[in-house]
């Protein structure tokens, strides 16, 4: 069973950047589609980005052109590069594949 651990969240000013990492263990993820979700206070969890096993990517409209999902199979890790952050990006960000979820990492964008 795969376990996922996110890292890289933090506090950043509007316009800033962060790179989130999702390290997987217990299973090789190279054949899996991997997702990043986020959940802001009082809101439903939403899908932010997906990368398939053949590296096809897709994004929520709200982050297109600003966020980039990538994977490094040799490290069993998935990344989310987030640029031009706004306060609306403030949320807990979760890594997901199948039924497996990480514990989340907090991203706070403040001025």
C-alpha cells in the first residue's frame, strides 16, 4: 500500500512561489496517475493538477499558467511548482493516488 508525505508548504507573499513535494513509499508510483488537491477553510476539496504515468498533465482553470505538476520516478516523488501565488491559493494541499492520501501541507499567501 502506498504512503504519501507532502512537504514544502509555508507562508509566502502574493506573487511569490513555492514548490511542494510528495514523496511516496510502500509502492512504486511510476505507473500511477498522481494528483494534487487543495482544501481552503469552509470549502470543498478541489482537484488542482494531475499527471499521468505518461506525464500528461491537466490543471484546474484557476491555476493554469501558474502551477506546474511534475514527477521524478527515480525518486518516487511528485512536485507542484506554484508561481504567482495569490491569497485565493491559501489552502491545505494534498497529494493523492487512488485511495491513498497524504496528510497535507499548509500554504498561506498573505500580504
